[in-house]
C-alpha cells in the first residue's frame, strides 16, 4: 500500500510538471528563459490555467485547456494520494 501511495504521488508530480511545461512553451515549442523568473513564471501559469478553464467551460479545445486539465488531473491525484490511509 505504501508503494501505491508513493507511485501515485510521483505520477501526480510528473503530470503537474508536464502541464506546467506545456503552458510556459511558446508557439515553436521553445521555453523562454525569462519564464523561469518566479513572478513571471507563476503569473504565466495562472493566466494559462485561467484561459484553459474558460475554454473548458466554453467547450473549446486549446493548448491552455489541455494544460489546465493536465494540471487538474495532477492535483486530483495528489489529493487522492494524500488521503489514502495506511495501516
């Protein structure tokens, strides 16, 4: 059971990282090094999640919507992983 919890938390971390990297890349697939600054990177991710959530509610498909869904999936896996009770 402990290995299941650890595997779930590691996979959640990887999924969130994939969603984060999808948001900070530009149209050519390159990552601007200025995005690694704390304030701009966080604002860029929050803006991408917001736009993705708006697209999800509107029913549109965009890169931000896919990234937001990926990050939401990672957060849900984190919640499930931390709520598992080990005896």
